[in-house]
DNA sequence: GCAAAAGTGTTTATGTTACACCCATGT
DNA sequence: ACATGGGTGTAACATAAACACTTTTGC
């Protein structure tokens, strides 16, 4: 059919902004490029979408190929398509943002050809293409979203302390929160279940909690809305 | 360079979900397709992205070509790229959503070849491609957004009554609001300026108001956040 | 015993909800 | 005069914010 020749076609890629949390600050996973252009430069993991592949599938495939990450929380962010954003020609990129738990973290620096490393969001290196712009959009989304969606739990281990959760919120929101009010509010929401387990370690043991997803789903079906 | 042949390329389109408000209910602007596939079927305005054209520019161009709309509020919504969403082959579509004021509304039915018409969001015809899915995503975005961003004003004339504004919020949110509380809250936000003008007409004249964008911008720069 | 993080309640201020009547105009 | 939408205030209630000390552990 003549259709395939009617319009010139841009190339299509996906790029992923992968956030992690180490108990202290928010981190982003970057890879060092092994190809021109921007050879040796840090960049977001990503690559070309295959012809019969769903966009999210492409993002997950690239994540696994470049960072060994599987089964992470992944959500479409925004599509970047300014002409000139890629020196090779017209390349449109669908950006995703991902949240990974500490136990899913890939090694800080692989021995593989493709080097991957975590960087604190405050201390990022120069990035290839328009990846700094994509990253800013992802940070804005995370910031706007964490207050009314339970995405914080995607960044913590399955069992976590309220102290960890608060540190995460403080890192994402960029301000400190009152400990008593934070606990009161979160526990009142009633989808964080306290466990009979405690941390061991160099201070007073802290009670562990778990995010109760079935409970959360039940609440949201009833038109429930929270805000932190 | 060999790059251009390394990867097969999907075709890239933009589609626009255009919302309008007629004082009563929320409406969506659709066009009747003049080409196969889905010839004669209602669809979202949109079309192919040119090779050296920004995505938003493409959306604005298509809007003007197909619906004569210019200078509308336009925001990127989401990108739809499931293989098989277009029977012609792999076509990825970047969806936008637009808000237009009554004075920008194109004629209800053009005499032109390309027919365009407004439909109430509750009574939509069958749509081409996956446009029903795109439309649902746009409605969800509008619903989630209207409460904390001043997008309501993009759907009303420059000078409006609080009654009109409330009717719009009720249409978007799908529930009725208390008149006194609504007025109290909106006026307290302090970016809606009352004017010394009034409607004429068949009842008690209503005071007109104007959205004070400079005032709004000043407030948001100071980290201000509202919710209706 | 001291450093370090965990845990816990009350008071005050602020914001949200519910609610009913008179007003100005056109017909 | 009546129908129609415009306009107004207060009291009860719920939510959010401010605030300091005791507990438990490892060293």
C-alpha cells in the first residue's frame, strides 16, 4: 500500500528515569553511553522501539538490557520530540519514569560493557541529548504525585519503618515534616499495617510496617482520596 | 550515515481532544473522517507529524486545518502506541488535550469537506481507532486537574459570572456544589477579580468577573497551592 | 552514662460543611 | 405577581499545625 511512503517517519525511542532511595536521598540511575553520539557521556537508559512492540514493553526491555532491572513500577511520563534534540536526525522519545526498591538495585557499577551507576538527584553529571530536561520533568511528576498516590512504597523495601518513610517523603518534597503529625496522618489513612517485627541495630528498635495494597484498593474504589 | 536504516520506524501522529463548555455541559469537538480507514466515522482531530515539526506545533497545525481553531490552551496528554491500534500499520500517536472558549468555537457544522461538530461528553458516537480510550484519558486528566489548576477559565469567556463558573465545575466534576461555599472559596483565593459590569437579561443581573492571571502567577511563585 | 533514633497527646488555629432567605430583573 | 437565577452569613464540625519529653538500644 502507498501509505507507508506518504509521510516521512521519525525514529522512536523510549527513555527511562529510574528513581531509587537509599535511606538518605533520592537517586537516579544513569548509564554511560558506549556509542556515538555522546560516547562516554552519562544518559538515561533507553533505546529504540521495535516495530511490533508496545511502548511500555520497549521501556521494560531496555531497562532490563541496560540495567538488569525487572518488574519495576513504570509509568509513562511525557513525549519529547523537538526537532534537533538528537544530532542523528529526527528522533522522538517517549519518556517513562520508574521507581525501584533497594533490593532491586543493580550493582553500583557493573563489570559489563555498559556501565550503570546511581547519582543523587542533587549531584548529577552532564547528560546526553535533552535528558536533563526529561529528568526535570520526572522530578516534577514525582514531587506532584507523592502527596496523593502511594508511590512512596515502591521505593522502600517491603517492610519499612515510619522513619524511613518519612525520610523518603522529606527527600522527595524537599522539606522536613513533623514526626508526630506525619505518623498520625499516615496511620489514620489505614493502609499501612504495623507488623510485630522490629529492626535490630544500633538504636532503639523500630516497628516495621507494610503497605496493605488490597486495603488501599478497597478504599480507592469507594472514592477515597488522600493527601499528605 | 547508516543510522537511518538501523531501525524500522513507526509513523507518528498527533490527536487532539478538544473540550468546550456551552454553559450547560462539557462538549468534545470531533471531525468526520474523509479518508479510509474509518471513512465517515467520527474521530479526534489530528494527523501526521511533519519531519521538522515540533509535536505541539503539529497539534496546533492539525487543529487549525481541521477545525479552524487557533491559539487554544493545549497540553500534552499521553502517547498511545499499542501495535495494532491503526489498521494501516504501526502508528504511534501523541495525544493532546485542548480547552477552547465559546468565542473560539468553530461553526457547529462546517460546509467544508471536513465536517466538525460538538458532542456532549455523555453522548458520544462511536469513534475511530482507539480514540475512545484517548478521550477517557483526557476526561480523567481534566477531572483531576480542574481542582488545583485554573483551567476552568480557559473554557469560559473572558468575563464570566460566578454562576457560569460553578456550572462548569459541576459539569467537570460531575456533582453539584454549594453556591455559598463555592463563591466564598474562589473569591478567597484572590485571583478572580470582580468587575463593575453586570449581565443583562431575563433575571437579576449578575456581576461579571475576570481571571487575574498576573495575580495568579504572582501567588504561585510564592509557593501557593489551591484546591477546589 | 551517653548518643541516637523511636515513640507518644494535647491544644490551637484553620478550613470545610451544612443550611435558608431576600434581591433584582423580565415577562 | 411570579418565575428565575443572584446574592449573602453563621454555627458545627473536621482537619492541620505546633509543640517536648520519655523510651530503648548499642557502645
